[in-house]
C-alpha cells in the first residue's frame, strides 16, 4: 500500500512522454491498496486497475495485466520501486533492435543475501543441471510484445512459468543490465516458501531430466535389491550391510515417489480446473473476458485504455 502513490508518480514523471496506461493489479489485498488505486484512477484517465476476488499469486497477477493490455508492448514493473522507472528506457532501446522480449538483469542487486544466493542456486540448477532454457539472470522487470505475452498467458499451462515459456515460443529475446535499489517502503512477500514453490513448478513443468534421473535411481535401486538378495542367499552379504542397504533403498524409493507424485499432479492439472484468476472489480470492463469476472456492485465506468503494467 505504501508504494502505490510513489510508484505512480515515478512512472508518470519518468515515462510520461510515452503514450501509456498504468494498470495496477490488486491481488486480493485487504490493506486499503484498492482505495488508493481507485483514487488515482479517478484523477488520471491513464490509470486502470484490476482487483481479484482473492489472492491468486504472483503469476496470476501479472497474467491479468498481460491479458488485458491494449498497446503493442507491455512493461512489467513492480510497484515496490526497486527497479527505477527510468530504467525502462534501457529495455525500450534494446527492444528496438528487433527483439520480442527484453528482460532486465539486476546490477548491484539490493536484496538480502539469502535471496541473492537462492536465485543464484536456482538459475544454476535450472540452466546447468536440468537444461531448462531461461534468460540468464532475467527478472520480472521486462518489456514484452503484447501479442507474445498474451499467447504465453493463454496457454494456461499446468505449471506456468513465464520466463521459461518465452524461449519455447520465440528465439528473439535478450537480457540487458539495469539498475536496482533497496526497498524503501513495505515488506517483500517473496519468501523462501514462494521461491521454493516457484522452483519446483519450473523444474517439474519444463524439463524431462528430473523424471529421467528418478527412473535411473529406481532401476539402480532395483538392481541393488537383486544383488543383495542373491548375496544374502549365498551367505556373502550379512551383518550390518543388509539393514544399511534397506535404509538406502527406502530413501531412494521415497525420492522417486515424491518426483512421480509431483508429475502426476502436473498431468492432472491439465484437466478441468478453475480459471487462473477471478476479477471482483475493474475499470477495464470494456475489454475483460466475462469468464474472468465475478463482480460486485462497485464498478467503475468503462473507459478506453492503453497498456503499461505496474503490479
């Protein structure tokens, strides 16, 4: 809530010479954020908003902005102001070289050590171990062609992950170094649980190496069990070796089962399920798919909008 007015003022000051619209996505907040956004939207016709019926998560929040953007390009900039709005011009300049998507990479990252290390480990596992193609060092601060962003959103993947989906649709993407600053107001909602969950979604949904490793472990364990059985029958294996081997086998079986269950969940998510998000209130009624709406009586009058996203 503390960042909304400041982020709006910075965006307008730095990018006001560009034909833009600022779309705020309220992810079911209960801290008065929506009241502030409504007030800004009433004063500035360039500002629109989407408010969810509940918290649907980070991916759903920016997906709503992408889906209902109207201009050819969408700039994703978080309202916490850790990415200066002026850095958007760096993305714009790079996009003019013919790219479909440009991802910002933090220089002199101003985040806690745990988050920095966690991100480094995450990217290493994704790119070097599991061979998932994602732009190296990419962040959510990005400029994307709206038609590409919308296509990614409309795929409705069981494990959506925008940065890993873009390389599957186009090779015309790149990264560029951008400034980063410490958070001045409010607290980040991105914690270890969020990062771990996000990593699992990526590792399960965008690589087949993980089930391959699990299958190899299962076959190796089966071979070990067979050798132990033969050795025990021949009297070669005995004593403490058998109990120790049993624990090893149980550990491997548990790991394989956990991977298998996660993939079954992914497959099951391809069946009928609720929509990615539901909208309680919006100023963009003229363009929102009725299937995404679960409206209440407080509706702002529809107004024509363009497209710049700040979620």
